[in-house]
C-alpha cells in the first residue's frame, strides 16, 4: 500500500520530470534541433528530488519525453516496489521518533539517535544496526542527504531564460481601504511575476486572499499571454486548493511549492513587493483612496507607466517590458482546442434529495426529478459572467440546475408529465407549466 508520504514524493518527482521535458512537449522541434535541445538540458546541473545526482542523461530525457507522448502524465510517476520503505522490525511510532530527531539534528547519525531515544525512554525496544540502516536508506534520510538539505537552507540563485518558463506568485498585504459600506479593510495584492523578465503578467488588489483570485490570474495569463511552463508559489491556502490543482493538472502546468518556512527561490517577487512599497505605496495618502477599485487603478497605472519601463539591474539594464518582448518567440500559445471555460469549472458531488434538490454552499437548487437518490456531479465556472451550474450523472448531462424559488414553490403544485411520468413540472396559479431543471 502506498502511503500519503510516498505519494507526495512520487508527485514531486513526477513534477520535476515534467518540468524537464515540458518545453519539449509543447515544442515543434524535431531531428537535429530536438537533439540539440536535449543535449543542452543534459549539460546542466539540477537539484533532483530525493537524489544526490545532479545530472540527467540524454537517453533518460528522451525516455521521459517518449513515454509522456505515448501514455501521458501518469507514466512520469516513479515506480515503487510494494515492500519498499516497509520495515516490520521497527514499530511505526519508533520510526516517526527517529526521523523527527534526525530532522531536528541533521548532524547526528542514526545510531546516536537511537541511543538518545532509548536513554530518554522514547523507543519501545532495541533496534539492530541492519534494520536501522535499511530503514534510513529506504526513507531517503541518510546523513549525507540530511546535511545536503541543511546546507541548502542558504538561498541558491536561479533564473530562467525565456518568458513564461516560470511564474512566481505571491500575496502582499497593504494598508486599509474603505469598502462599499465605508468600512476599512486591508487591501491584498496578488501578483504573477515572470521569472525571466520580471514583467508582472497579472496583478490585482482586492479584499480577499483565496484560490479564486489565484485562478483568475492564471486564466488571464492563458488568455492574454500564453501557456506557462510552471508556477512557483509558497504553501499558503490560496495556492493549494484541490479545484485549482485539478485545473492545472488538466492543463499540464506543474504547480511547484517552496519548502514551508523557507521562501527559497521566491526572492524576485519579494523584491518586486519591496519596490511596490518603496516606489508606489509610499507616495500615496491612504485617506485619498476612495475605494479598492480606485487603489487598483492607481497601481495599474504605476505598474505600466513606471515599473515596466524602468531599467532593471538583474536584466542587464533592460526594462522588464523590453526583456519580455524580446523573448516572445519562445512563448507557447494555448492550444485552440482547449475550452478554458470548461477547464476552469469547479466540480461538486452531491446526492439528490427526495424533493429533487441539491444544496451547494447553503443554497438549494432544483434538478430533474429523474435523478432523485442519485449521486450527481455539479459543474460551475465561477469566473463566468453569468455562472450556470450544469448537472451530470455517469458522464451524461442533465441540463442546468435552477435555484429554488421558495416563494414561487409555495404557490405551485407538482404535476406529472403524461408522456414521461419521470419528469415533474410546476404549474403556477395562472396555469403556466414550467419544466423542472432542464434548460
């Protein structure tokens, strides 16, 4: 049985492998040009998850690419032996205690950790050296690896070469602004920064810090710029929604998280936020801002007229806008066959009640009565101008769910369709029949 920890490791490795071949997947290169790109990748050094190796061979890259094209994303998951990592000679509680101590003290060797835990009475019994060695090796927690991780706490600089290869995303809390009711609320900026060019591809001030704001930014970039190769964020709740992860998996965009408590690699967007504070925010009188929309409009004006047009030392004196425009030939366009409105739908599963309704977010919706007692899937695009909730069962669409009108239902009675008794309709006091739930 594969544990949650093993699944997380497998997904991390799969995301890394896809990140290596992502630009090749979307590239039209073939023959010598493809060979050149693969050779270039093989010449680089990488931080390979759960491995001390730093290089990847050309044959390995070719294998990943061919496998992905033949069988899709799942083939990149590393295969795991059924008995790997299972050490029945050590109790589960003892395993956790050993790994926790070694994580706290990476300099300590495993034998010393066991002696310390035995002395403190935190182990249930003696552990042989061979069992301990196998367990530590299978856990990927040997001393060399622990020291490697510990020394990596120092920030390692990295940079991508072309636009949309990597997009860094984060939130910045600003000062309080009046909402529509006149109440002061903290303004929050979400920003999507292109790693290679420092251009801000999407930024928006609002009063909320949630996954919908994150999704709006992704959707904007897809429609206005192109296909991102990877998105890099922290582990905040805004960036780990199951719905958002499903959307990104569908699009084939890896979502990479920095280690908790260590914002390693996110220095560029942190530097951008410092620029926002020292060059934009400091010039404003908070009392002069009438609304969040006013604040957002002022920010966008500063972003396009000043920030994007200022020479940047990290870009060799070029402006973020010039750097971005010079690399547009390397941007991959979104496949026109992809229906983004469909991809960005959120899904909820519900069982239809006996009165032919389902409840979503505390609101009741009517669905066709033929679905009573069935488990249905409700799909709704929260980013659409007029979100409609479609009803599906076993891959078949059953129209659109309609919000229950309690007042109208109090004045109506149900009638049976003579041609199809499974379909029920409401007849109002005026005698006009209205089919239930199917549009």
